[in-house]
C-alpha cells in the first residue's frame, strides 16, 4: 500500500470515528428573536392576524404555518435533529402543557437584547414586543423548578443541555437604523447590547449551564430589507457582491466585541464550554459563491415579497396582499427580505455542527 492510499484510509477511518462518536445533549434551551422563534409570537396572540401564522410561511417542510419566520425549519431545528432531539417547543406551548423534558425555546420574534425601557426612553416606539432577553431569562428561572428539584438535580440536568443565547441584538440595531440612526451613532449601543448578551450568558452559567453557544449577527448589508431601505446611488457604497459595506462593517464590529466579551467569560468560567457561532461568516460564504451552494435564485433577492429590485416592498411584505412566494425556496437564501430560507438555515446549522463556523465546533463536545 503506497503512502497516498494509506493516508486516505487513515483519513477515512478518522472521519468515520469522529462522525460516529455519540453526543449526549439531552435537551436544548434557546433564547433569541425571530431567527429562532418556533411559535411564541404566534401563540402570544400579540398580533391579531400575523402573516407568520399562515402560508406561505412553513410551506417547505411543515406544509403549514408554525409561527416560524421562514418557509421551513430554522437553525435551532436542524441542531435538534443533529442530536436526535424533538424540535424545541416554544415556552408558551410548555406553559399550556407541552413537555419540557428535552428543552424549551424562549425566543420571541421582535425581541431585543436590551430591555424595552431603553428604547422608549429614546422615543424608539416601533418595538414588536417587550419580551427582551431579560424577560426570557426570567421565564427560564420561573420554569426551572418544574425542570429539576434542587441544585444537584439541576446541575445534572443542565450539564447535559445545550444553551443557545441568540442570535439576539439584531433587532436592537434594526429598530434604531430603520428610524434613521447612523452607523457611528449606533456604535455607542454596541457595548450595551454586548453587555446584555454576556450578562445573560453569565447568569445562565450561574444557573448551572455548562455548554453554551452564542451567535454573532448576520451580514445585514446583504439583507433585502436593508438593501431596499438604504439603496444608494453611489457604487462605492456596495461591495463586489452587491452588499452595503457600511452595514456589514457595523455587523462585523458587533461580532468582534461579542468575541472579546466571550473570551473574558471563558477566563471567568474555565470549567464551562462557551462556543461562538459565526453566523456572519457562514452566510457570507453563500453570498460570495451562491451557485456553488445551489442558490440559483440569488442571495440578495427575497423569495417571498411584493416586488422591487430585491423583491422587498414594505407595503406588500411576504404574506400580505400584493406579495407572492417563489416556486422553489430552496434556490434562494433570503426568504422574506428579513429572514432566511430553510435551505440557508440548513447550511448554517451544518457549519456550526461541523465546526467551520463555530469556535469551538459543536461536535467536539467532550463526553
């Protein structure tokens, strides 16, 4: 056997061993916004006739609307599948009697990292919800006594659980940007948003969490809503892929601060595994090479919308009168101008699981 063949055999056996190693997460607890809400906004009744409660939302996988802001499954759903767990039930379904044995999803569409008072004090009154990260954390605390009876049983339960802290923080910036705030002005918010996320992460560790994943923000400069609302006549405002450079630079700045804050948390809690999820890097891979990833419909134009250069029309958003969904969402990465398609979320979830977009990889969890 020559050296090349021997190398390939060893590589194959190594990969096979790595993929066959069992993972023992027994539950998932998720906090966040519409990127991972699996039904809380819909169940809350906060909106009388929410479009996410009807087709075409949910058309791809579930064949009916579930309250997810996509055509199908989200990142959190693919992670649950990877560990052979049921889809994580929304908190409000658990409150109505659904089992929390394998975790709870506290994410709420429209949620912010900062409390609602921060925005009201600054006359930012377009919030979808008051259910901020702090509120979600308190929901977890209220539910904790139903999950485990004492510190010992809680520690045992939570050390076998994955805690997803976000993505959250994107709405804090969205609300401010959409009301005319500039990148330089909004930079002053970043330490506050990052602080809220790291404080919640720290609080969960104090509650017994031992395995946590904290995502950064997506490249908002490639999002159809930003490309539509902030369309510029200046070509130099766009990168070679058609994304708005200033907004992507802002997202990268937020992410750099999150990573620094997580490094400090790792020093404070050396016994805990804190993973950073690089949503930005994962998404930019298919923005850079859409055809390679099967996105023949594009990555900047929404699958579902009411027309315009990016198929995003604020007067005819996806699900509203005047909008229409594409026939095949799997060839688009953008679903409704704000959220991604199931196909895009699947790619990002796999990148987290195999480690190409997570530091350290989700699959490297020690047994």
